[in-house]
C-alpha cells in the first residue's frame, strides 16, 4: 500500500515546493513595489490585498503541504539514516532557513498591512534573492547528493 503511495507523495511534495517557491519569489517583489507608493494610497491598499492573498492562499498552504509530504517522504525513505549520507541533514538546515525567510516575509506583510514598514526598497531587493539562493542549495543537495 505505502509503496503505491510513494510516487504520489513525491509528486505532491514537488508540486507544493514549486508553489511555495513561486510565492516566496513573488512576495518580496511586491514589497519592493509597495515601498515605492505612498502610504494610504489606492496603490498601497491594492498591494496590501495582493500580499495578504498571496501569503494566505498560496504560500502558507503550499508550505504546509511541502512540510507534510516532505516529512512523510523523510520517514518512508529513512533519509536520515547515516548510511544514506549527510545530504538530507544539510537540506533540512536549508529548508529551516527557508522557513525563517518565510516568517520574515509574513512579518513584513503584517508591517505593510499596518502601515508600519520601516525597511527600504533595497532590503526587499536583497530579501528577494534569499529564497533563490536557498533553493539552489536544496536542489543541488537533493539531486547531486555531494555529501
């Protein structure tokens, strides 16, 4: 039974990761644009709606499914077994860093929603690169398994 479930869970995990990363790459870009408009303006209010919907309807659910399917795969494949190498341990460190980036973006969204953003545009331009760098590391660890 669970052998039949493995390819489905792996597919679900990959689909959820793609959705999570799409949102994680787009949300800080919205923040960059949001910093360029006047607080209280029509554009600012529109960015608030877009940011909230992106986080609540796409990024958060995709992150939950990513973690759920990923943990199922982790235990099903015994990937943490030392005989399989240390690549999964390092991957988990990068995924936890991705989770921290997610939390930072959620906090930034709340600050924008309450008109309390204090970060400059350049901060969000840099934040926009964090998920990309982490994703590159994660993919290399999963595919190449150098460790």
